[in-house]
C-alpha cells in the first residue's frame, strides 16, 4: 500500500498548462506577423489588425501565467483558481478595451499601457505568496529571480510603448525597424520566457514530489 501511495504522489503531472501557454504564444506571433504584413492595406484594416496584434500580446501574457500558477499551487486548488481567474479577468478586460472604439483613442494610450502593466505585475502576487509559504525551499531564489525578471521585462516594454522612444526622438528614422512597437513585442516575449523558465522549475518539482510537500 505504501508503494502504491508513493507511486501516485510521484506520477507525472498534467502538461495542459504548457500547451495553453504555447498556443497563446503562437497566436501572438501569428497575429503580429499578420498585422505587420497586411496593415498597409487600408486604414480600416490597419486599425483592426492592430487590435488583433495587441490581443495576441494580451493572450500570450495571460497564458504565460498558467504553467507557474498551476504547478506551484497544484496542491492548493483554491489559490490556483483565484490567481488564474484573476489574470484571465484582467486579460479579458484588456481585450474588451482594445475593441472598444471610444477607448481606442490616442488619449487612452496610457490607460491601455496600464492594463498591460497590471497583467505583468499581477505575476508578483502569486510569486510573493509562493516565496512566503516556501521560504526555506532552495528553489525559491531561482523562482523569485525568474518572476522578478518577468515583471521587469513587461514594465520595460510598457515604458517603450508609452514613451514612443526612439521614434519620438528621431522621426522617420525608425519607420521600418527599431521603433517602440517592435521593442514592446521583444520585451513581452522575454517576459513570457521568464515565466516559462519558472514553470520548468515548478514542473520538475511536481513531477518528483507531487503534493507531499510545499514547493
């Protein structure tokens, strides 16, 4: 009986959170490529594709939370639901904002950036929670480093998005490459990769330990 219990506790955990994350990332890259390929077709299509582009960014940010939150709180499903539900709600609100004409005006650019920042900073909440609960676990330093990097990447990307640097400093120089929108994309991808790195740590631990102890 003990052997059966030990075997059950060390079974490989579900991989679906990784599939969700990868699907979100692929949609982000596909929507971005489509946007930049066809946005010159017409003004109307340009506006629509830009919204799809930002929706892809939102989706990748949301889905990047699924693996770390799922695995670190696998033994505490109520927190798992709260954190995944929370970031999903922020993401849905962001998408609704992007597709609302009155909120798509230039004067709401800062507000839209704030929503992206909110999604990124939300990741610090479960990260700090996990560190407090598992302070003595040697993996905490690694996890905190990954999640701190994630927040830094998302905030840096949002800063470029709001400031419109460098094209604001040198108009016309960055029309094809190197403008703030592209830089924003780069930092969003880096933030998602930081989440992915943390998720690998969580996954490896849950595969080996299961729910016998905290992470």
